[in-house]
C-alpha cells in the first residue's frame, strides 16, 4: 500500500450512497481521499462524509452530459451512468435553439429511475407546490450537475463485485496556497466572526505566552466539530498536528493560536461560511482561535460551537506489582468459619424446590446433600448423613423438596449396591441405618399426611357449615 494509506476491509452499497470500512482511518469530514484496488472506483478522488468509528461515506460533485429530455415525463437521459440516487438541489443547464439563449433550471429533487435516467421535480410558483419539472425537448447541449457534493451511488448490477473486494484509501493533500491569500481569508473570517459576536472577541497577543519546549502532545476535546478532537503530536515550532489535515499553530501575523482543517467545507462548515457571507475557499479552514497560551477553552470562528478545550497530554503508566500475599480464605481460622457457614445444616436455609424434574434454588448444603445421596453413590457414609439431615427438609418452603428427598432415600434402600461395612469399623450398622431411615420416612409421612383438625374446623366455620 501507499505510505499513509489505510486498508479498506468492507464496501457497502445502497441506492442512497456508498460507505467504506477502514479501521483506524481518522479521515475528517471534507477530506479528499483516493481509492485504489476497487473496480469502478479505482484512482478516483472522493470526499469523506459522515465518519463514524471505522466507517465513512464517500461523495463527489456530479457533472454529466444530457443525452435526451422527455418533457412529458420530466425524465432526463444521461450520456453515462450518473451515479446518483435520490438527491436534492440539481441544476440543469442547456441551450434553447428557438430562443438562442442559455437556459438554466434548478430542480429541488431528483430520483434515479435507473443508472442513466433521472426523474426531476421542481417548485411551481403558480401552484406553490412541488411537481414535475418543466422541460423542453428542443434543449440541446444539456449538462446535469450538483451544486454541492452528493453521495456516490454504485449501479446495482455492480454491487456483488464489492462483496469480497479489498482496496485502500489514501489522503490527497492539496497544494499549499500563498501566505498572502491565506492571511486574507483568515482575517476576513475573523472580521465576520467579530461582527456576529458583537465585536468583543478575539483580542490579539503578539507573544505565545506558554513555553512549550517540553510539551510534545496536546489533548483536544469537547469541540463542536468532533473531527478535531484527539491527541496532537508536535510537528514543528509551536505547531501540533492531528494527522495530515488538522493542526494547531501560532500565527504571528494574527497574534493568536489557530486550529486549522485543510478540508473542503461540507456541512456544517459550509452553512457557517454561508451565514458569515464568506465565499468559496480551497485552503485551510480557520475553525477556532485562542490568544495567549493554547491551554484552555477556545473561541469558534468557522467551526461550530462550543470551542474545544485544550490541555497538555500526559500519559500515566499504571503498573501493579505482583502480589505475594496469600488469600485470607486460606488461613485456617477464616476458612473453617466460611465452610461452617456454608455446610452447617443446623443453620442452613432450606429454600430449594423442583420444577419439571429439575432442582432449583438450592443452598450450598442442599446441593451437597443431593450430590452425595443418590442411589448410585459409592459413599455409604453419605447415606448416614442424608438420614441425619433429612428431618430438616420438613421446614422447606416447597413441599416437593421433601417428596424428592423421600424418593432419593427409598431408592438408596431398594437399589443399594454399596459394599458392606465391616462390623468392626467405626460407624453405624446397616440394620441400624435402615431402621433409622424407616423411622425418618414414617415420621415425615405421618407429619405430612396427618390432618389438621383446627384448620379444617376454621375453614368449615367460614363457609357456615361446621361439622
């Protein structure tokens, strides 16, 4: 790739325009870029519009010869693809042979019918409405153009060729203009801004008060023209640059610090220039100024408000040394307390339940009990613990949890395939555990199945039918 260019990774085409994805491009609005490696767009220069993140749209000024005019349908046929979608502010110039004069028509809207034909509409003073543009078939040597750059539209039949196509985009730097013409333009912009601001702004100072010899970067932020926000690198004496087109420099002839953008004035800069009654200018645009030192808030000239805030950029490196201190949870006095809180069933909260055959909302102890108490568990001691904690399930908020515990315990009793425990080994005997399990089950069953006479009597009393 050409030095200073960026790689285009994606091309998106629509009937309204064309957008490109180029990671890290940093192209400001109004920058001129040349595309390379893209069929149909190769070696052409376009203007950047709507930059956002890694994406931007391309636009250009259209000027295409007219092949024929259909006055009935207000349709214009062009000699070559016009590369327009739905646009505003079209200008049609032609020669009227009958009147032997040059004619000019301004059409407010135009809609592309295909790649070589356009339907034109214009405002009618008679009806005070928009309608088909009044055209004559006798007009010759017609030229259709746009007074302002408009979105680039690729013919629909060529969209597929960009699906896997990759290219590059490089900034086109305009030739520098004379210092005299630049100062004349900038002074005119300052004068117009003073008139709009009441004549109280832009006091000049012939000295750059801040010593910037040790400053290598400036941080610009909060600007109304977002493209000039960023980190500026020192590029010369009292000059800082953001890429190739935007810079901050101290102009001695003006007696102030200036922020320039060497771009074509598109919206909103074009509207500001028109409001300030400034003509077309192909050089660096004077966006913001500040007197004294460059640090602080700046005043807008052509750039939209608010003015940016500038400060010295300082990089702070944060290095965290590797920690050699062990976790407090590994300390025996702390770890034992945590484990006791998690697995002490005397203080456990039995709040789990069943839904569609699955268990939900288990506390750590409940999860441990169910994991160790299954019928296929090889740990016989866990069964003893299961019987020990089973009575606490009767206080569960969900009675289904108690039923599930009963089923697990019955499964352990009926399908037990665990090895026999030696009588001489510590622990309880199988017969003792079986009897204990039966006692627990019978206790739970009797507790669950026992009718509540007081509750039944209260319900019958409320219904008015006591038994």
